[in-house]
């Protein structure tokens, strides 16, 4: 048989990979990569759903704790707003007093 293409000895035949094998390898790698990315996306989605369900369950099983946490968050936010207003008011008052001194 003429495996080398030039009727030479097969021992010294240059190694050539057929184009079909290279094409099959590239397509196979692409399919595997695509399936891996899909599986990774599904895993992330399931993890997100699981953590969301846990948060909802803890909120429903212990509503007093949830209400208290929300109350504290709202209180902190109101304190931040008041602090910002106080800072801006004190800055304005300082500017006015400095201008009247001139």
C-alpha cells in the first residue's frame, strides 16, 4: 500500500494528520467547551436560586428578626441623611458667618 503518497518506506514516512481528524478534534473541543459553559451557567443559576430561597425561608420563619434588621437599616440610613444635612447646614452657616465678618 502507498501510505506515504510517494511509494517510499513507511518507516521514514512524514507524519501527517488527515484533515478529517483535525476537523473532528476542533469540532469536538468546541462542543465540549460549549457544554462546559452551559453547565457552569446552570450551576451559577442553581446556586443563586438556592441562596435566594434560604434568605426567603429565614425571613418567613423568623419575621421578627427580619423586621428588626430592616428597622435598623432604615434607622442607619436616616442617620446618614441627617448627618449629611447637618454637615451641609454647618458649612453654609460657617460660610455666612465668615462673609459677615469681612
